[in-house]
């Protein structure tokens, strides 16, 4: 029988050759007394009610409680939604409710298969958590009808869990991140238990496959716990899952290796007893580990519990139709009876299916759930999974130190990262439970090591690594860092993700998904906002001349530029003081996605702390507040009435701008050069396209009306070209940026190879400026040729001597 | 002792609580007789020579054979390179050589830690594979000096393995993909064994963590085998690794669960015996599995071998300096004696270290390796790891069917994917061993299911899934799909990766890394090129109105636009015939990264096969060859002398362009509208920026000199704005595209929400065209208001009725 035809694939057809003895490692429980008969009935009624509502949401536009026999007109015009995962999600929801009632624990529910929205929304309605935020979803017939008929229809709930779903901190559209988000959510929430369902499709993703190690970064003394539940229902969209073909021996071995105690929940005849017993066992294991750690005697390599829940896909739905399996097969993934509006056989199957839940016994005549169902729902608001403050409204702002006290003197040389590291050290000190850093083992390499002086890495797995807890999570998985950061941020705290520039793009789509969550959250009235998601990119292409070509990729800027302007922020502070100012701003700001790009190498400090920020208006320069300014010290006559404007955006390329200005000053003092630095990229967007975008008047005052402007840009030129679109007179603008040229070479060769060197810039300046300055025009060809010769000479020098000419990085002077 | 201070961390300090019995699952071998004494000596000399050269490459610019005592002038000005991983990589190389000599097997070596370039280059020099391609690296003193002194210096080998490294098919700069690439390389190469070293840092990445399941997709009857070697040396850049803290019990359980037979190689006193025995055992296991499958009796769930190689990081390097551990600690990761040029103590340590290899006993006076070393090198060119044709020159072009026979009639409605699926079915049939498709379980959903009619999914893990082998790899991990595709392509074959548009961005950085490899390969004389890397994006945002916001993300186009123009190709074929033409072209083309974006829904076929391609010049239209054309049938007077130009790029947005033209025709017939479709995005780049870019004259003839042009673009507007930069008269251009607006709604609401609807376009057209047409000017405000009212009415209709107005998707007519 081909794979597609297999129903109820558990256990898999072929046993592995692993010795049976491995099965002794599974946890065995006596489940007989896990529930009283009464509890069991109540749970089953809750499940029936939720499964009924979920199924009805996919199909019905009218007759939502099937008070009469279904007719085609009752069926939605378009059937959207995913049934397959719903019964399993509901099962877990019901038992979480029971566990909360019984143990009074604080829980969140993170759902990997976000397409199971009907199941979750049904449960939220049953516990009356929808109407708490959206009164139209009242716990009565009107509210239920709205929920069912409005689902997946314009204006109703969408087909996937999103920020509009109360209690959610994860969307699950792009599979793979639920577990990481859960680990992030429990950090510094010692009492919280996050139950996380991982689908067996999702389990195939790389991010999930490494997320299982997440516990090795959870200190049970200070943080809560994740209860992972692998929902092994055997199928993804149209194919078996890997986990669905793995037998108990394989799964036991795998999860034991990851460090877990494995409990299979698979007694389909007694699933409620099985799951109730298993959840209580799991919570007990968690509490024991926490208790030991909190009493100062932490267990070495504690084996945290994991549940493997084996229930058929689309359990309780139609068994067969047209001679093909539905329940327990991939055909139940989405809409199991796709033609029920036209096909009487399918309509009849739907009638049978929905009736099997006996809705008339689950809701009273006003559509209110019967008391037995409500009896397993947590009693108080904040205990309900849909109304936990951690998920919906928990932002705690940081105590951000005054950075100006850490500012460095102008005209010194400093590594922005070294200086910012000291600042972050203090941020950690002042915010011992609300700030963390997540990094793929690059903190020291990125020269942010000051944060490790009084904190440590929170790696827990053996004595040596457990020596010193701390605020730093370092794990060579950008996906894990990002997922944990998301979970931490969405539950009200603030984090920072420093990364090599080239590798932050690994989480490109995760960041986009996160931005979608935040956008939708901002459109609700009841989510109170989050701290910003903060990235530092350093070890940039301009100074990855040692690691070479694979380490050169500034594309993450472009990812941010595509976001909604309300969220998107990109900063390229030109020196240490500007970086401090930017960092302090970003850590205070809410609801943004902040990307800060800087250098870890010592580079000139161009601006004093006062000039960099708003403290003193006397200087006339508040660079980081304005987002850009004319750098008079590097311009001719302070930049007044220029023939040409040279603009640096980014550290090394700005240095080249200043070097070009000096070069021009030396060779053609009559050329009036204005130097501009842009630290906030967003100001350049055409007026009205971004909240930070300069007015055309301000744009003109920075860049003149019609003089040639040459941008030396850190990123890919195309994105800045697109960002500038709509600004007047763009034909006078040229832009150079990283053009995918590089290898292991010298720093200056990187500038030469990408045409961002002082020589390229100076040549462009003299070529273009002649139009406005006759004395330049006469010499423009001669000078451009000279500058390009200089470039060529330097290149030759570099390849002959294996290093840059000695004076390449001396700070340019204008004497 | 804090983590940073631990040396030689194997085994880890804390044992896990897993019962000891799990250790019975480890493979035990008698290693005593694995090597003759003579073999052992030869291997050790090979290792010493390679380790010596690798270390010298990091440090020495002169005195490269330390024929006299080292002085500071012998030391490079800048010390670059990564020592820590080198001794392990060399160890494996030596033993692979021996295995090849002994068993005559065909092997490739894929190195996850690409920063270990010195070790690999040293071995390549020893086997004389460098000079085969680059005569300057001759196997004598001159060649050795060039190798050592030129490493990591401008003009020499870069610090990471890349395409300039003979025998490599993987760069390893962005860690995580070695294993997937290896699996792709062995597919349809039944005799090939790819030894793949996975570093324990790399092992933390998500892509690697799921790549272990790769064997479940390898049919041992038709494909070769991967021999994975986990190099557990305990440290990454500055922190313990996860694997370095896992004891034998944890690792045994984990890899047993993944499906492997686990062999630890860790007898440091007898490491050559241990590894020789282990490699022979592994090859034997592989051959047994293959033999069974090839004799028609495949083993169910075969347990493939994996080696866990536990050797200290930087093994053989300096033990301690300044009182701190180096060998066996993170300090040996990069340059272990970073100050040896200035610090006499470090220089002396370097002297001691390098002398410990006794180079004078390894090379003769001409710098040639002694015969004992050469005795373990494979004898023939094509057996040497650096000279395998699979890696360096193996491209086999596809037999691509004539697509025009599968073309569909103009004015019909067809799903591009359905039609292309039939074509791909035939491609598979004609190319049974050189073409594969890799997809994250979306083939059927993407309506490419015709490929499954006579082929199958090559999922191997149990009887049901193994029922039918085939050319299709479906695995819910985009990373794995991409990695396997890379390995398959770089070893000479051609693949195709169809994906939901929103989720292809998951492999954004992998694709960029791949493009860097291809760019560098093209700069060598001896790599003969590869098939193109081919992507199909469908289930695009424009028709993800059912799955909603999380499934809407066209950002992968932008990723391609940032690549070197020589590689970058983006096509948005507007209908099924154009898609066929594009697909046929892409499958034949070499060295590109092709992105094809289309629709899986039935949409109008606008062009006949002849119009779509080059077969007939009589029609005057060869749309896909030209990349764009005026669509006369949708234009006023065939588009002659227009007042306004409307441009569609993408399927649904082009439909709206045509609908807008019809709307304008109805309401203001005197407005002269030209409709243009662009199918090859690359033609729009400013002249000279891309090989496909139109000349300014051609650009003008398509878009006029000065008439308003409105682009309705499938992607993010900013990227097209950037791409157009440099074209004249851009102030007359407006661009709409996906603007991150969407949810579960109706298809047309997606157009309305993103301002790509016919109404938005028509309103823009009348607003702008008045300048050139006085009769339009009079009515422009009135008409724009009318169109925006229509938009508003449709929106209201959609939200009231839960669906689009009935006639929204009728093909527009111009009567």
C-alpha cells in the first residue's frame, strides 16, 4: 500500500534494529487512577465541545449548532482551515486546564502547528477568554455563531494563530520555532510552565531539531520550565513524517540522547487517563528539578520530561470517504470533506461527524457551554491560558544607564563594541531579571566581552559550564538565539542579539514573521506592546578581510527595509559615542525592530558625547537625534555652498569619505566639498514613506538641491537606491556599496575591490563636480586619472607586501 | 575552574543519569591489528607533515622549513588562520587516503569546519593535487614556500576552504550544511563515499541537527553513502560545545535514535589504530547495506555508521602559554600564539611546536615529501581527494524535452504549475539519474503532482514509505532541501527546488553562500561549471489569502538581486506557456541561480507557445526571449503613442493591469493606454548593470521617453525601485507591490490592501496621464475618485459577503 494510503500509522510498520532493551528507558506510569470518573467525563465533554466548534468553524456559515439537518446553504462558500492537528491541540488544552485547576500552576500554551487555530480558538471561547478582549465573541449563541461563521472569512479570525489570538506568543505559520520561543518565555519567569506542542512535521525542521538542547541553557533556579509535547500524528501535508516512521525505540533513544525522560502517551482507549497521568508526572519531575536547584543543590544534567503524544491525525473526524482513509491520514490535514457543499455523500458524512459530538448535550439553549465543561476551566482570569499577563500585557521597561558618562573623547580611537560592552555590562547589572543577550558564540570575538566580567554564560550542562550562571546565552544556532529572544521579548522583557553581520541573515524569515506578529499586536487594543527586538551587527564585511568572502554579507539591512515602516529601524552609528547613544535609545524604545551596525575595531571617535546626542544644543550638532548631519570639520568652509557632497553611511565607508575629502583638499583645494554622515538610515526615505523620513526641505538642506551627491554606503547599493526613490533630482546621485567582492585580503583592499575607497570617491567627485565649478572642470580628467592611479598603486602595494600601505588608516587631517 | 579554563574536556566532567546499559549500543572493535607498524609510521609521518605545514601556514613568511632558528622576521605581519580544527581534519584525511589505497573506493571529503583550510591545503599539497591545477604550488620547496608564506595573504589562498580548493564542494564559512551537501553529492553516485566531518560547533546548528535524518532519503540501491564523522573537540570560538559536554551515553542514545550505529574513536594513545579500524568497519557496514539493497533485499531501517572522533582541539599544538591551557581549549581555535612576533616566549613556543614535527625528517633537501608519506597517497589522479571529477568537472547537461508540444492554447485558463508539472514529469523520465526535485512537502499543494505519477518520493524509512523509490525528496526542512540540492548540483547534476514563496527565504543565506562558491569557481580555469540552481516559487502572497499573513513574503527576489549580476536571474512568467519556456531555459542553463515565480491557480493564458518563445518570428513577439513586450491586445491602438504605460510583473498583478486597462477603456476610451508585461526582471536594471539589462533605447521603446509609467509589481516595491535606479526620467515612474498587508481574506482583498488593484492602478493612471492628454486632465479627478469609490465598494462587498464580487476574475475584455 503506498504511503498515501496508510491510515493510523502508529506504531510504524517497520521496527528498527535497535535492541528492545532501550525501551526500559521509557517512563511507565500507572494511569488507572489518574482521573475520577467525573473528571474524565468533564474533560471529554470539553474536548467534544471544542472539537465540535473547531470542525464547525471550518465548514458552517449557518445552523452553527446543527439544530436542524445540514443543507448545502449551511456550508461556507469557501472551506478553509486545518482540521488534522486540532483534536490533538484540544486534547492538550483540556488537560492543561485540568492541571491548572488541580495544581494552581501558571501556564502558557505555545502551539507549534499554528494552522490549528480552530482548535485553540474553540478552547478560548469555551473558557470565555475571547470576549474578555473582543466582546462580540460572547459566551452565548451569538458569540459562538460569530466565531464559527466568521472564521477564515474576511473580517473574522484568520486561519492561523496570530497576535489576535489571546494568550498566544507565537504564530506558527513558518514552522520550526515554537520550542525556542517557549524556552525564551520561561527565562526569568521561575513559576511559569510553558506547554509547547511540536508537530511531527515541524519536528523535521532544523531549528526544532536543535531546539531540544534548549534546556541546557535553562537554570532551574531562576527560570521556569517548558513541557514539550511532540504530537506524532504521522503525517504532514501529503507525506509521512519522519517521526511518524520512527518506532518507540528510535524515539526513546533520540530524546534520551537529547537529555529527556521520555513518556509515550498513546493509549487511545484511555487517552485522558494516559495524558492526565503523564502531565502530572511531568509537572512533578519539573518541580523536583526546580526544587533541588532552588535549594542550592542543583541536579547535574537533570533529565527534563518530554511527552510523545501519538494520536491519529484528524482524530474523531470522518474515517473514510470515497473509499479512502481520512482519519489517521494526510487527507485530514486540511479540509477533510472538501466537496461537502456540492456532494451529498460528503454532506452526509459531515452531518454524521458533527452530530457525533452531540452538541445538543454540550451547550444549553442559549449556546452557553454546560457546567461540566466549565468545571475544568481555570477559575480566575489570570490563570486562564488566554488571559495570562505574560502573553498579553507584560512589558517592563529597562532601567537604562546614562550612557554619556561612558562616552569617550573626540579624536581618540575606540572600538564601538568595546565601549558598548561596558555600557551593556551596566545594563545587565541594573536589570537582573529583565534583560538578556543571545548570541551564537560570538560575544568575545565581537569584543563585547565586558558583559562577561560580572555575568556569565548560562550554559548549564556540566559542572565546568555550570560554574557561573548569567545573562548570556551563547549557542551556535542563530535560529535558537532568535527564537529564545522572541519568546523573551514577547513576554515583556528586552533582549539583544549581537551577531556577525554575515550570519544574521540566517534568521531573516524568522525576523519577518516576528514583525508580522508585532504589526498585528499593534492593531489590537488589548496587547500593550513589547520591548524592541534589538540586533547588533558587527564583524562586518568591511573588516572580514581575514575570514574572507563567506563572512561578507550585509543583506540583513535590506530585510529590515522591507518591513512596515512603523517597525523598521536601521542605524549605522559612525563611532563609539554614536553607538552608545543609539544603543541607549534602542533599549528604551518599544515595538521596533532595531538593527545597529558597527565596528569592533578601534576607529576614530569623530563626535563628542554631546555632539552625538541631545545633551548640549550649544554645539549645534545632535547627530543621532537628527539622524544625519554635515560634518563641518571634514568639509571645506564647514560645508557651505558645496560643489559636491560626499556621504558616508557606516563606519569604514565614512572613514573613506573623510579620507577622500582630505585627498581632494590636498589636490584641489578650490573644490568645495561637503561631508555628510548618516547614522539613521531611515531619514533618507522619501518624505512620508517612514516616520523618520526627512522633509524634502531638510533633505535639500543636507544634500543641496542640485549638486552631485556620492553615497559611500555600507550595504548593497540597490537597497539604498530603492530607499531614496522619490527624492528629487536623483540623477545627480551615485551610490557605491558592497558589491560581492572579497576574499582574505587587507582591509583597504576590501574598499578598493568594492569601489568604496577614497580614490574611487575622489575620482567620482572631481568627475561630477566640474559642472558646478569651472576650475575643477579643467582638471577633472587629470585628477580622476591620478586618483585611479593611486588606487592601482595601492592595490599593487598590497599584493606585493601582503599588507596595506602604512598610512592608510591614519586619521585624515585637513591642514 | 570556569569553563574557559578547561583543557581536554573529553570525557565531560559530569556523567548523565542515563543508565550505563545504553553503552552496550556502542560499537566495540578490536583495533590492535588494524595497521601494520609500517602503515602506522607512514600515516603518522603524513600527519606530521600536514600538521607542520598547516601550522607553518598560519605563522611563517620565511624560513618555511625552519632550517634555522626562528626569528621575528620569519613571522607573518598578520597572523590569520584557524589551528584548532586542523589536526583532526588532517587525521581524517590521512586515513581516508589509506582507505582509498586499501579498498580502491571512490571518495570525496566534505569539511564542515571550512576554517580548517590550512589542514586541507597541506594534505592537498602533499598529494600533489594543488599543482595539478595551479602549477605554482609544485611539490617542491618553491611550491611549499609559496603555499606557506602566501596563505591568508592577499593573492594567496584565503583562510577558509572555498571553490579555489581542489576537491571541495562546500565552503563551510557559514556552518551547518556540510552533511546535507554530502547527502546530495552521493545521490545517484552509487559507488561514491563522501566522508563528512561535522564540527561539534557546527553540530549545534539547526540545519545539522536535522540533517542526521538525511539517510532516510538515501536509497542504497541507487546512491552512494555518507560517512559522517563528528569531530567532538569540545570547544567553539570561546565556549564549550554542547556535544563537548555530552557523555558517551548521551551521544550513543542520540545517534542511535537518529538511526546510526555509533563508534567512538577516542583512544588518543592509539588513535591511528582506532581510526583505521573504525573506518574499515564503517565502510564495511556501508557495503553490506548497499549489497543487500542492490541484490533486491534491502535492509529495513538500516543502521548506517557514524564515527564520533574525540580528539583535543588543537591537538599537537602548544600545551600552555602564559600559564593558560592552549591545546584542548578554545584558545587553540584560531591563532594559538598570537604575539609570537613580539613575544620571545611565544616565539620560542612556536619554535618548539614546529620542531616537534621534525620537518627535516619529513621533506628532503628539495622540499619533496619523503616516500613514506607519499606511500599512503592514492596512486591515480582520479582517486585523489583533490582531483575527483565529481568535485571539479562533472557537469552533465539535461535532456530537456521540447516544451512547446506541451503548450496550452491562448485564451484558456491553466495553472502554470499543473502544466509545468507535466513537463517536469517528462524531464524526470528522460534524465533518470541526473535530475531530482527537492521540496519541503509542498509538491502536491503546489500542484506539481504530475511528477509523482511515475516517480515517487524517495523516503526510505519504513515499508510503507519505501514502497516506491523516486526522484522526489520531500522533507519539511528547507535547509536540508537546499543543502542536498547544492551537493547534487555541485557534483554535476541538476535539481529543482519548488517552494511556497514565503518560506524560501529560510535558505536566504545558504543561497548567498552558494553563489559565492559559484562566483569563485568561475574565476578558476579548472572548474568546468555547474548546472544552475533552480527555484520555483509559487503559493505566492497574492494567493495566500487563505493561509494568511504568515504565508506572505516575497523577499527572496531581493536576495537574488543582491548577487553578482553574472549569476542572478529572476523570472516572473505571466502564464503557463511563458512558465514552460522559462523552465526549459533554466534547466538547460549553466552557472546561474534561477528564481521562477508563478501561480498554482488557473489563470488566463495570454500568449500562445509561439508568442511566448522563439519558435515563430512571424508574430513579432517572443516574449520570454525579449524578457518583456508590449501587450497589444490589452493596449489602446496596440499601444502606439500612449498617454500612460501600465506594467505588470507577476501573475496576479498583471491580471490587475489588464483589468485596469479594460476599466480605463470603458470609462475613458480617449486615454491611450499601453500595457507591458515584464517576465524577465533583469532587463529593467540600468544599462550595463546586468547582462540582460535593456539598452536605454530599448527601454525607451518599451516605456516611452517621458510618459507616466505605473509598475504593478509582485515583489516589494523598494527592490524594483533600486533596480530601476539609473534609468532616465524616473520621476514619472510609480511602483506598487506587496506592502506587508494581508490576512485570511479574499484574493481581491489582497490586491486592494496592497494597492495593486485595478482601481488603484486606474486611479494612478488618470491622475498622472492628464499632463499629456488634455481630455483626460479635465476628468482625472472625477475618474480617480470614481475608481477609489469602486475600490471601497468592493472592499465593503467582500467584508459583507465573505467573498469577492462575482465578476472579479473574469478575463477582462476590451470590446
